[in-house]
């Protein structure tokens, strides 16, 4: 008896070739002004909402100082939403955008009232452009480094938490080595969270310091801690990874008639106001105050019930997840 072995091949599904598609080619620019109709030199990553892509171009536009643009994911409907002038609106937007609702936020690394760049917002339809913050003014120290109080030349994408934008400025600050900053989405409450220290040159000709220098990347936030990187500096001069614990905000209590109004700086968004009527007890139970906050003059304010202040050991605190 002969045994006959058979072998059959099952054809796998045929692989589909990948399709590369150019959705938009930016037009030629004027050789003298770098101006055009749509922008040029897009450096940053896009964002997407629905079927629409949004981005920035560093140069081009009607003044040659960059644009914010939108186009559909199939390449149709390209729209120049804003052409930067390097005036009060800023210019040269190297960083990408972030989106909250119908509002986009970004940075421009040049222009503004003092030439140190801007933080801006713009609606997805191109309306409502507003400069939220102007970096500067800047001056040059004895080492030829740009210095100021709040930072200058922001190159990175912002990070949004609640009503607060967090970012880095690659230069500026008192030492010229850059800063980490926060500002509310309405432009109030700008805070310099950290100024990177001055660098010195070691025996190998490398710039070193204690914390890093020239942070040109964005931040992330976990709980109450920001994380980021600095391009150079540190003990060997090759850069650092850093964290910043955000300080607890100070609560202010005023009264509207008999009602207590508890407020704190608007950059500390994403926080819940809690109360207890037994503050002296180590096992005090804290409750969320069920009242909607409002923003007044750069402060988040919550009006509480008057009966809380009739309790001898009542207290408030902020809490975040």
C-alpha cells in the first residue's frame, strides 16, 4: 500500500500597496520678503479635528512671517486662517497648535510688542485671533545672551490643563537660558515657574549648569507635576530631564454681603474647592463645594454658603484628581 501525502497552499490576502498623497504644496515665496498666499516651511506636527487638519507655517503668508492654516484630510479646502506680521501678533510660529473646543492656542517665537514672541489664540474658522501674552522686553547681557524676566522665543507646543496653558521659552529669563511658564487661557496670570540657571564652560568647552538650559520642547503634566527636557546644560552639558511641582495656590476669602467668596489665581485650574466643618480633627472629612466657579480679574472665584462661617472650625482647601 502506498501512502500519498498531499500539500496545498492557501493564498493569503494580497497586500494592498500603500498610497502616498501630497495634500497641499505650499506656493513659491517672494525672494525678498518670503511672502506668499498660504505659508511656507511648516516645521510642526499637525492637529486634527473631524476631517480637518490644522497647522502652522514658519514663513510665508501676506507678510512673510508665517501662517496658521487649515485643510481637509482629502486635501481640499485649504484656508489661510491667519498671516503673522511680526508685529503685535507675533511671527515665525515654529510650534504646533493645541485645540480646545473651537479655539486653538499656539506660540510665535518672534514679534510681539517687544520682539520676544507671543502666546496666541485663534478660532478654527480663523476668527477671534488674540495675542494672549507678549514675551519681553529682552536685552543682551555681557555674554551676548538674551535676558528678561519671563522668557523669550517660545519654540514648543503648549500644554493645556483646565484653563491654564503651560509652556517653555527657549531663551530669556534672568540668565538667558530659558524658562517654564504658565498663563491662563484669557491671557491673565502669567507666571514664570522656573528660570534655568546660567551656564559656564567646562574644561572641554561644554556649557554646564545645575538644571539644564534652552528648553525647546513642550511639557506634559501629571497630577500636580510638570515634566520636560532642556536641550543642553546639566552636569555634563548634554541636557536634562526635569520635573516641576506646581506650588499650592493661596486662597483668598472675601465677602459678598454675608456670602464668603473664595478665590485663587486662574492658572491653577482643574482644582476642586472643598470644605470641612472640623478642620482641627486629623480625620476631618472634606466635601466638594457644589458651586460653579467664575473667573474675575485673573482669579477663579467660588461663592459659598454663609452658614459655613458660622461654624467655628470650618475651612477650605483645593483638591485635584
